[in-house]
């Protein structure tokens, strides 16, 4: 009897994996064909913000730390990349690398101070430090103040791929997005990621087991900052500018909204949340009705109806469980 039960369970797991693999392949195919049906700039913006939301979810969804300062890493990397590419004449790949390293350094500094506190105090420290960086960017000469860094050249990737072509630029952004998501997936499914989840569920128990909780939190914070910086660096190349909007507190609030709408603690939830917010902003931009009000109404409806987020509710539903998805948040 036990053998029969185990066989049935194995068959269900195989079916679930097949279904999930089918969804994954369908999603990849859709992304590959998308520029032939949609405006490439819109798609590139969506992918950049989707990666940004996934990076933020790494901290909130898997570590349980709510940061109000992630615009620092997103916008800071955008500034570093835009400046080095335009002023120093570096190729885009080196400019993006400098942006990621700069964002990781900012994450190390901010995380060093923020992880000493928990809950609302942690969130307020990240917000305060983020505002300090905002005013630094406002006053610093290299950021060009309120005008921002404009006319950033896209250049040639690795010296021979012309990024001035929208098609080439889109597939480069798509490749960066896929690599970023794979890094996050590997990170959360590693022993390090398992410890982060245990810290999220019961920090005191993790401490009692001998784990250096502060170091793990700082590691997650720096990784999240670096990936957020990757998104911001690529965005500065796509749109060819970096401005104060990228480091403003509203940007931090926007990525929180994207993550909550999609579902915290799920890998693809922030992707859907980012897609929903970016699509609303894009298609309602010409409307006389304020986009922020529409976004706020959508957020209220999702909070009231989808308490776990859109994807979180799907995972927790009967259909989601039948397809093998698990919501553990």
C-alpha cells in the first residue's frame, strides 16, 4: 500500500514538473517573440522594472526585511553607468559592471547600519539613508543636478553588437533579465537561501542554532542591492539618461507596490506586478485621469481580494496546488 502511494505521489510530481516546464517554455517563447508585436521600448522598461522588483523581493519575500531605500541602488547604478559611459567613454558592458559594483557598495554601507534594527526601525533607517543619497545626487556635480545625465550613448556591446538597434537592445536586456532571475533562483534555492528563509520565519531560532544572522542579512541586502543596480544600470543605457526620478523615494514605493501586487515570496510574482504597474503607467499616460489614482485603486482591490498577491493566490488555489505550485509565505 505504501509503495502504491509513493508511486502515485511520484507521478503527480512528474506531472507537476512537466506543467511547470511547459509554462516556463511558453513564457520564454513569448518574450522572444514579444518585440514583433509590442513596442520594444515598453518591453525593455517592463523587463528592467521586473528585475528590479525581483531583486527587492529577494530581500522582502525571502528574508523578511522591508526596505524603503531601494531607489538608492537602482538610481545610483543608473548614475554610475551613465556617467562612466558618457564621460569616460567606456563600453556599455563595463559601464553596467561599474554600476552594479557601485550599487553593491552602497548596499554594503546602507546594510551595515540598517540590519542593526528590525521592523519599522529598519525601514525608517533605509528611507533616511536613501533620502541622504537623493540630496547628494541633487548637489553633486557629476549628476548634473535636476537636469540629470542626458544623451548617454548606447555604444557597441563587446565592440561589435550595435545597441542603437532596438532589436539588439531588446535581446540584450532580455538576456540580462534572464541571467538576473536565474541568479535569484539559484540564490534562494541554495543553503544560504534556506537559512534566509529560516531567519524570516523565526530569527531567534536561527540564532539559537548558531547562525550569524547579521552576516546573512547583510549578504542578502548586498545581493539585492547589486541586482537592483543591474536593473538600474541597464535602464540608463536603454533610455540614455539618468535623473533624480530614479533615486526618489517614490521609486522605492513603486517597487514595493509591484512586489505586493504580484505576491511576495514567489519568484514570478514580482514579474507580474511590475508588468501590471508599467502597463498601467504606459497606457494611461495620455489619459486625463491621474495614473497614480488608478494604480492606488488597483492596489486596494488586490489587497482586499488577493491578500497573497495575484500569483500568491494562484499558487494557494486548488488549481495551483494541482499544478504543483506551492505557496510557503
